[in-house]
C-alpha cells in the first residue's frame, strides 16, 4: 500500500474516532475544521470500502456499530503514538509567549524544552498554562500527575491549559516532564 493510501486510511480511522467522541458528524466536522457534508462523504466511502455500516443514524445522533468501535480502538493507538511523537520530538514553536503560572515552591526544570518563549505570570487567572499543587478552578484541558519526592512522599501536580492551540500537546509534554 502506498504512503498516500496509508495516510488516507489513517485519516478515515481518526475521523471514525472523532465522530464517536463527538456523537455527531456536524460536531466532529466543526472540531476538525471541515464541512459536515465532506465528513459524511468520507464516512460513506469508508463504509463502502469495508462493506460494512459504521454508524446507525438516528434522530438523536449516530450509534457506532461494533466495527466502528474496533476501528476507534485502532485510531486511539494511532492518536497516542502521534502524541508521543509530538511530545518527544517536536518543539512547541506556536503560539509564542505563552504565560505560565507556577505554584510557589514548585520548580519546573525543562520548560524551555517544551516552549521556546514563555513568560511567568504572577496571577493564575492571567496564565495560559497553570502548573499547581492545588486543583485549578478555571481549567479547560487538565491532567494531574503524582510526583514522587524521596522514597515515601508523593505530591499531586495539576497541569492545565486554557483552550489555546496546542493545549493538549503542552499539557501532555508537561506531564511527561514531571514523570521523567
């Protein structure tokens, strides 16, 4: 199979995953910056290639078939591999000058590996990215990680980013930074 055909297949798998996640073609299309009729066409072509129905259409949205759920699991693995690649090999170059809030007493080494240009913010509410020992209230994309301090003590660290471009990549990268 050519690279072009493989890329097309991967795109189809990821779109099936997105539709399951978003529950409707319209929502998945908006999230991915394409038109709903185009996404619908991609799914119909995929169903034709497979010779199987992927979604049962109802008035309340789409119900994924067992085949669609299996495809979504494969797409989950592809998505995870993509995140690992982005986190490990790609430096965040856009957006520039992100504002980071870091809780007092918390030392973050390697921040420059994730973001070339950043500004430390003194107020949590003004920050694009929050790294805190307390659960932030105004978080959109958020993960927590437990950091081991010595042999016995662990500390929960909350990492979140406002809904900005690359937010998921930033949060994932920071979690990996704390885990290493």
